[in-house]
């Protein structure tokens, strides 16, 4: 009962907070046919400032903290990002009318991190005066990059394997039907035939270009820039006078934009299997619970705060809305963007912000007392 009461109390507070209110407001005005448009350039500036601020916070905190405290949560972030992709590969991909490549791309997007969702979680934790490590936001790239790399590698391995199988089957059929051969001259099995073809290593996926593409993305670039400045410079004055005061106002505008975007993406989900809706509604909680469990191990092992555990759970529950889509478009061009972007933006992000944040805060408070 304590957990339920805390959850519903936090959920009501979240509904009243600017973060979710602006998100819902954006969805409502989009549904009513509003012609309000916030230019992409403005959104890009807002995202840059928000993630730079989070990076600065993390960099300053890491500079002033013991690095050993960061290692275990960072390791668990990497593990979580990779595991989420495999969950999609062996669950969503097995459902009716779901293409394997689309499912893997969806897993990659859900394994990657939403900077806006993380910013919303950090803001609510501060509003409720729940302590957390200032460097917790710096866990972003440790989950984001491994998830995107894993998804692209697994998808390309699957695609190359499928192409080799189709090519070998076609070549074998053509050879048997058109070329007379002496007994014993032709390979008797497809495995023997494949052994005579080009080296399978020629189709290996190169990992570094994927990492490089992720690092060049606007979200991670801003985040890592802030992190580096916080670590190696002394940006406290500009941080306190500019980035910190503007953070909440800018976040509210971004939530409004995301609400309108979420509504516009609902139609895209109608073009793909309904299982994407089910997955994107349930997956954020499952992913978050996995990260929450790992975070609790770090809590008992190294003193990782309960607020930090919540941050880890929320970034796992989130799905990338900025850097992930273009990275996956480039890395898995055969995947259907309507599937993975629609699932993330139309369902996954509202679920993560509106339900997962209060859920995991309530869970942490119930456990931590």
C-alpha cells in the first residue's frame, strides 16, 4: 500500500508539473489541428543547451568526485543498452507481421537514450528534493552508444547472412539446372558451396564507423562537449548565470514540441503491425526495471544513491528521439522508420515521461523508506 500511495502521489505531482503538462498540451493542440509550428532551428538550439547543461553538470561533478564511484553504474549502463537490443531481437522480432530488421532497429532506439526524458527526470528529482549524483546524467553515452552499435551490428549480420543464403540457394539452383557436371564435381551441400565462395569476412560489419556516426550526432556531441568542458575547464560562472537558470524554461518548450510530434507520429503506427504499440507501451517498464535492479546492486556495493538508481532506470526506460533515428537510418537503411520512430515517439516517450518517471521514483521511495 505504501508503494501504491507513493506512486499515485508522485503521478499526480507529475501531472501537475510543467514537464508533463507541456507534453500533454502539445498533444492536445496537435489533435485539435493547431497550426503552431516551432522551427527546427529553435528546437536544435534548445536541445543543444539542455544537453550541454547536463554534460557540464556531469563533468563538474566527475572532476570533484571519486572516479571509482562512476565505474559500476557506467558498466551497468553499457550492459543495459546491449541487453535491451537483444530483448527486442528475441521477443518483438518473433511476433506476427514484425520484420526482424525493423524489430532490431526498434530495440536499438529503445536501448538508446532520450536526452529530453532524462532532463525531465532530473528536473523532477530536483523539484522533489531527491538527492542524486550530479554525474548521473553523464551515464547517457554509456548506454546510448552500445545500444546503437549493437543494433546496427546485429541487423547487418542478419541481413548479410540472409543475402548469402539467398544468393547461394539461387546459385546452386541455377548451376544444377543449367550446368552439366561430372559426378562428384559439384558440392553436395550448401555448406560446401558456401566454403567455395568469397570469404565471409568480406561482409563483416565495421564497428568504428557506427561509433563515429553516433559521436557526431547532435545530442551526443552537445553532451560530450559539456562533459569535456566540465572536466577540463572551469565553466562554473557561465553555468550558474546562464545554463542552469534557463534549463526548466527551455525544457518546457521542448516538451511542447515533443507532444505535437508524438501526436503526428500516431498515424505512422497504423502502417505497421499493432505489436509495436504493445511493445512500446510495455518495454519502457521492463527496460527500466532491469536497470533499476542493476542500480540497486551498485547502491549496495558502492553507495550509489537511490536518486541515481532512478536516473539509471529512466534513461533505460527512455527511447532516443534526437540522435538515434538518423544513426539508425544510416546504419540500417532497410529498416522501416515508421516502425521504430513511430513506436518511440508516439508511445514510448509519453509512457517514459508520464508513467515511468513517477513509477520509478515511487519505487525508490518505497524501497528506501
